């Protein structure tokens, strides 16, 4: 909501987040879902992403219980083996599923991206 209502959206990431594509990067695509029938929603997500070699895992918090967002929802982390291609198409497919609140792709939202890079003494940064 805040990102959508803002005039400027500045994203600050560390260099580990810089990948050519999400699939195959070993990084998760987080998807926020409502707790009601969460297993059904997670399975539907997995099926939608099946062609990308998807593994869907419920994010766990303290004591091995489901992590709960500040809005009272769960997060399913989608681990993909392959590039998803057109992210706008994939975004639409995900957001159409019953039980999905939002995903972690901030498509066409950032006005500025700041990449924090640690470099060792005498080493040049690639960014």
C-alpha cells in the first residue's frame, strides 16, 4: 500500500540480491497468503510455478510455527530452478490465485535502487 501511494519508492539492497533472474539463484520469491486454507493456496502456487522447477515452503518463525506477517498472514517462499521469463505474466498468474495477498516482485515500482556493496581493501566493486 505504501509503495503504491508513494511518489518515490527507493529500494535499498545488498549486493547478494543482484541476480540476472530469480529462478536458479537459490533466492526465494516470497508470496504472502491468508492463513485460511494455506496448504491449498501453497499447492496452487506450486502448480502455477511448476514449469520453473518450483519448491514451495511455508516460512517458519519461532518454535517452528508459521511466520506471521504484521497483517496476520503467512509467507510461502517459492524456490525456482529456472528463469520465469516475463515477470508481469507470472505476477498476474500469482495474484489471481485465491488466498494470495501479494508477492515480493516490486515490478515497475522503484524510482531508485541503491545497492550496498562491501569491498575488500584494494578491490574494485563490480557495480
